[in-house]
C-alpha cells in the first residue's frame, strides 16, 4: 500500500513540473509549483523512523510555502499594474519573482535551507531535490532575466558552494554545496544560451545519479564511515573516485564537457574576468572531492584475510555500472564520435 501511494505522489510530482514548464501564464506556473511541492512532502516524510526526515520536510515546506506566497503576491501585483505606467513597481515585482524562484531552486544568497534539508533526506530524495525539483524554477528563471541580479547570484552561488563544502563531514551536505556551485554554472550558461543550460542540467543530473546510486548502495552518509570500507572491492573504490572527479569537472571525464561548453561560450563573448573567477572557485570544489577520494584510497587500515557474513552489498546493478561507464568515458566517446563524423 505504501509503495502504491509513493508511486501516486511521484506521478503527481512529475505532473506539477510539467504543468509549470508548459504553462503560458504566471498563475498557471504557480499552480504547478504548488502541486509539485505538495506531492514531494509525503515522499520526503516516508521514513518514520528518522526524526531528521520530519525536520527536513518541515523546513522544506516552510521555505517553499513562504516563496510561493511571496511569488503569488508579486504575480498579482504584476497583473494589477501591467497596463499602467508604474515602471518602478513593475521592476520591483520582477526582482521579487526572480528572488523567490532562486529561493525555490536553492541558489545563493537564498541557499540557507538547502544543505539543512539535504542532511535529513535519504539518497533517493536527495537526488530528486538536487535534480528534478530544480527543473521548474530554472525554467521560470530563464523567462525573467535581470543581468545585474543574475551576476550577483552566480558569483555568490559559486563562492558559497565552493567554500561551504570545505569543512563538511557529511557527504549529503557536501553534495548540497556542490549542487549550489553547479547551479551557479547553470545560471551562467542561462545568461548566454538556453540550450546550453539545459545540456548542463542533463549532464549534471546524469553524473549526480551515478555517484548517488553508489552512495546509496553502500549506505555512505558521513566521512567517518569510509574507515569501515575495508571490505569494499578496490574496483568499486576506484569507480567512486573517478565519479567524484567527473562531478568536479576534471578532464577527460564527462563532467568536464558542460563546463567546457560554458567556458568556450564565455570566451567567445570576451567575458574573461567572470570566467577566471568561476574556474578558480570550481577548483576549490575539486579539492574537497579529492579530500573525500583521498580518504577512500590512502587511509591505512588492516584488511581482513577472511570474509564475514554481513549485510554489506559489494555489488552494483547493471544500470549503475552503465552510468559509471558513461560518466568516466563519456567525453572520450564524444571525441571518437566527432573524429568519425
């Protein structure tokens, strides 16, 4: 019964997002966001044994409800003053709408709720929050473009996403700050090309799914759990290491491709300062990925010469292996296809 209800909520979640991105009015988009919110809360709160899950679902509901109410207020004000010459009020409403959409997506400086909510979720719900829940707000943000406000949010997202992950011991919080940093890159891509940010988002979702499936398979939530990974296969450790490097955007992995496209686009537009700043801040995120990978590989532990019966699953599904293969060798395959064509 619980599984059937979860499937219904998941279908409603998809329907709410599709309603938002296909709506031709702000009011219809707001309705889609509300359907999406009310269907995700039960999915977040499906684990009754974990008190952090209830706390995270409450924080998420309060934050999103506040953003939705202010967004509805701004939409109503825009409808009232649309045909009048109140340019100041109209511009204020545009900034208010953009701010609330950034709050819904978890971009800085409205990111304060995102790591705290991620900390109490399962890996499956974390993946939904990092990927699917960003589709509707990002699509609406692309309709409401304010250059100066965008630049502030982009720089702060990359700065906070980079520095915020340095002192974390929780892998979920680290992934949350990494998501904030990637969101800054998506907004930067959105400023230049609509197809570019969609391509970035799709590749980021693929890479996040690949690494989170591995974390979920081995029940890894904190750095100190890596000390208990002596029973893990060395090949799986190597796959985790390479996936983290790919998510950090290190060539020749697939994660470098979306950043490469954005860098090329910025170079063509001669925006060298923002490009230099973004690359430097992204190197910091690569540092804390390497710190996690260093813990997996380099810690000195005694490995038992016998295998005990335990609940530790040391195998990956075929789907997870395929995602890992695409994440690690995807850029090489693209080069080969390009050379053949």
